[in-house]
C-alpha cells in the first residue's frame, strides 16, 4: 500500500490529487493522512472530495474516509473504465483542478473517456483558468502522444460557480518523452479574454486592451480573441488567458481572473506582466505548466527535459511525490537565470 503524508512539502491539495491519480494508474492501494494539513481549512473540501469521487468512478475504486473535512483517505483502485463520467462540484470549486486529477487516469484507459463536470468554477482563485488548460496544457501533452479536448459549456465564477466543462480523452498506449531544451524564437502570442454578462461594461475588451498595451510596451504583439459570453445566467465574471508559441514547440502561458474591486485593466495587466516574465527569461515551459507536467514526464518512457524560470513549491512537491510513488529520479539544476529539469 502507498503511504503518503499530506503534511509534507506544500501540504496542499496537490498531494491528494496526484496521489489518487498515480494510485489509479499503477493499481496500488493508497492511504493518505494529514490531507491539506497546511491549509486554513484542512481536510477534504467539496472540490477535493469530488475529485476523489470522480477518480474512483474512473477506476472502480473503493474508498474510505471520502467525506467533507476528512483528513485521512483510503483509496483502492481497480481497472480503469471507459465511456462517460459526470462530476458535480456543487460550489465554485475549481473544475480545472478536478480535471488535473482525472486527466492522467484517463490517459491510461483502454478506450475513449468523456468527463463532464457541472456546477463548478471554470475561472476561480488559486487555480488555472479553464482556457489555460485548453490552450497551454493540452497542446503540450499532445506532444507526448495524449490526444484530449476541452469544451466549455458554461463559464463559472466565485461565489456561485454554476460552470460546466467537458473533457474528452483518447488514451495513448504509452506517453512519449518530452524534450524541450531550447526557447529558440518567439513565434506568436495569442489569448482569449472572456466576460460573462459584462459586455455593456466592455470587460473583455478592456482586459484585452490592457494586456496588449503591456505586451506592446515590452516589444511583443498579441492576437487576443474576445468572448462576450452569455452561458451562465446566474454568475457574472471574467478571465483572460495568454499563451506564447515558440519555434521550438514550447507553449508559455499566463492567466488572470476578474474579482470584486479589481478593474478589468488590472486583470489584463496581471496576465500580461506574468507572461512577460516568462518571455524575458526564455524558458521552455512556464512555472505553472511545469508542475502540471511532472506526473506525465515521470510516467513517460525514456528521459524528458525542459527549462523553467523558477522552481515553485508545487514543482518541488510534485517531484517529491512521483519519486515517492514511482521511484522516478528527477534532477533540477540551476543554469544562469533558469533551471534545467531532467527526468532520468
């Protein structure tokens, strides 16, 4: 049985999500304690619980301790299923974080899987926006042989959520190694600026205009699509996702969400400034994509490598966890102003 202490490293929900995913993939029972130990409200919150429940559906797992507030979980997986699965968060909890839990599991199915997530947040704090997953993570995973698509049916925001998204995954027999060692040259910058029932206030336009202004002032041009959304009658909100493609095949991303007392200009500025940080450093993956890629490169055949601007708590945590569970060896070495990430 895999024994994981959730208070280690970041002490966050990422340990729970990744532990459950890896347990399902390798078919080993999991016991995890001290779940989210370092968070203000430790234990399972609704979005974490639904991630566990959905993962259990995907691999016909038996669970114990799967309830709100629980700090301990037993997860015993069986074979990974195919077909359609529905998940319902019921709050503004992040749909993106749930999808990050189940996507690695889906990759190892024997057939096509569709995961439909309802009544959650597509664009909320402390989580990647749904468009970041669609335009940054999934295209990068495609280079590893994983074919997946993401459709947003309703955008959802804090505090009500009410968003809906569908992930469709065509599994691959084996994940291929990912080797992105050179930034090379910038090819193009694109983006999606979304607002839901805020078209009269020109929120999507203002976010995009400010993002373009910041990028232009740093010598970059961008093509940003405007989405004046009307999918969610119950919750207004906004977000922006930006991504840069390089001639080496790298995709660097950044995003930001609208919040009360946060101007549309501040949203666009935040995303653009974060993307500029990445572009100036010339890594091959951005800091957020790096931690998402850890389980995939750990599971892939052969060695993988990429370059990251900064080593975050989540990167360190995910590296520690895959080494604990899979016995993988990953080296991170500073080289000038960046870090070389290598899975041996």
